[in-house]
C-alpha cells in the first residue's frame, strides 16, 4: 500500500515539477505510475469489466422472487328488461376483484406461483347472497421435464456471465500490460532522441571547428576554396540534422505525454520532460527454453481465449437444449371460500371450505426442429473454432517469444560490435585529421572519416535503443514486464478500478 501511494504521489509531484523546472528528471517508474492513473484509454477500458459484473447481477436476478397485484371494477346495466315477465327494474350489477401474489423461478427451471384473490359481486336481482364474496388461496407449480429443465441449463446463462466477467478482467490486464509496454518504450524513445541530438550536436561542433580551420588554412593558402565549400556544406548538413532531431524530440515527448495522460493537447503546452539516459548495460537474457515456457504459461491473451472457449461450451449446452421438446409438468391447488362478507369468505378459503386442484402435462415441439438443430451445429463448430484459436494463440505466443528472444540476443551482440566500431572509427578519424593537418591527405578524406565516425556512433546508439525495445517487448511476451518495472498485479489493481475521469466536457465541446 505504501509503495502504491509512493508511486502515485511521486508521479504527481514529478510531472508538475517537470513542467516548471527543467532540472527535474522523470524516473521511468513515475512515468508508468502516471500512465496507470491518468491514461484515458485505460480509464475507458475499466468500464467493460464493471459492465460484465453487472451482467452477472442481471442473470442472478432471474431467480429473484417477483411480486404482483391487480385490481378491477366492472359495472353493468342492461339496456332493457330481458323478459316481458320481469318487473320494471332493469338489471344492474357490479363486480370487483383484487388479486396479489408472488412467483419465483428456481434453478431446476420450475416456476412457483403463490397467490390469493377476493371477488365481490352485487346485483339488484334476488340472488341468495347479495353481495356475494368469494376468496381463494392457491399454489401453482410448473416444472419443465425436457427443454429448459434442471440446473445445468438454467444456470448456464449465469455461468456464462461469470466467465465473460473473468474474460473482461483478463482483457483489462492485457490493456494494462500494453500501456506499460508503450509507456516504457515511449520513455526510452525520448531518451534516444535526446541522445541522438547530443550526438548530432557534437558532429555540428566538429563541423563548425573544421569550417573555421579550413577558413584559416585558405587564408594562408594551404587549401583551396573547394575544401572550404565542402566544410561549409557539411556544417549546413549538420544544422539540418539538428532541426530534424528537435522535431523528433517534440514528437517523442508528445507520445510520452499522451501515454502518461496528464496533458491537455488542446491547450498550450510548455515545459520540458527530462528522462534518464539510455543504459549501455542491460540484464542478460534467460535461456530461450525458459522464456518460451513462461510465455505459454503466463500469456494473458491465452487466458482470454480460454474464457471464450468456456463461453462457447456453455452456448453449446444452451443450443442443444433447444433441440428438446417442451414437456412441462403442472400442478396446482386452490382453496376456496364464499360468504356474504369478505372476512368470512377469506376464513373459509384458509379453512379449505372448498378446493380446486389440477395435475397435467403439456407438450409442444416444432416440426423437425430444423432451426434448433442448425443452431446446435453452429454452436458445436463455434466451440471447435474457439478451441483451435486457443491452440493457435499459444503457438503464436511461443513463436513471438522465440522471435523476440532472438531479436534481443542479436541486439546484445550488435551493441558489442558497434561499440568496437566506434572505437576504431574514432582512432581512424583522429589519424586522418592529423594527416590532413600535415597536408598529407585532402579534406575529402577527412570528411569521409568524420562521416564514418558519426555513422558508427549513430549505429551504436541505434543498437542500444533497438535492443532495449526488443527486451521490453520480450518481457511483455513472457509475462515479466511488471516485475521488470518493480510492479505486480496487487500494485496495479487499484489503478484498474472504475473512476470518473477529470475531464471538463463543456470546455471540450466548446472547443
């Protein structure tokens, strides 16, 4: 908990400090913490698991009891006497009815309804009871025996919702890993662009020095104007490279800002982000066999697909259930009461003065089950396809691990080679510069030696950043990315909770 709090406070403190003080350096862990807390893409992704959990609650609610009640009033007055033998009174009547009850569905598929009702009938005829009250208390059960029957089928939608919720959590974890990956690469890309500009700046200073030296040598008659022009052209080339380097730094800075999620790009952006220098030493690689094994066992994408396979298996169960006919067992009993007042009528119902019970079977089925059987075949094929996709994902992850490992391994070797090349080209340049100073070689030879030296330094820098990217991607593949940055899922989980983003929507729409 303290470590998570430290990262959150450190991220907020460092980011605000960077925008106002150029001597503050942004640690990589602070950049990742800021991304986990403020990145909008991650905030958007957190909605899916919450919605999936609500889907679980929706499926659970199917077994909640339901209350119902109704009441009605009917009045009737005949337009005329129904018979010439009737007296002058025109028949009139009113009927009132109130009903209330509760029903519930069970995991076996059974539905149970418990209800009670009372009726009141009144007319201006000479009935024995006027008004006439009737009451009943009843219980009705309907149990499917084939289709929609028993717990396996009726709990399948709930199980599917739970598996879908698990899948959404793993998908969110995949989003977290991708965000950490992109943030770390963006961080090192910014470090690379700064190092590249420093390299170009040193080449620019050298080109300026040689231009001044050639100008003096031309004044003394030791070189021609052509060599001065060549030195001036090289100086301008380096100035152009500086311009491009500045643009690359700005682009890399914006990518990192976007990943960290604390910058409003619709506003004026000021301040700088200083990052750690590129490391020239990296942790050695583990054996490729261990990397591939860990990749297959810890792949988040494979866990997502495993849940998809389980969803398709549940869908097959439901589809196969639709191929069965409806065969329902119904049973019910109702106790009746009747009297001239409502209370007495209700007591009669509770005392079982009268009863009405039923027992029956209902069957219904479509001719041939063509639709249901076709859907069952589709569900079977979907399950087979999802299973093959799971195997294919594991194959692709293992292949990606092997490729990433080889890329990183080649990068380590390339660093050693390019480092040695820098040393050799530096010596060659110094020797060529000494020979040029003695008038033994033309300036063109010195210029080529300088370009070889610059190229070797650029290759060395590129070998470092490309190897660093490869090792970061390898850690994403084999599941060690969080540990690489001093994190674990317990530390990351608070950042994946649904929180309202601090965005002023009115100001956004106004712009």
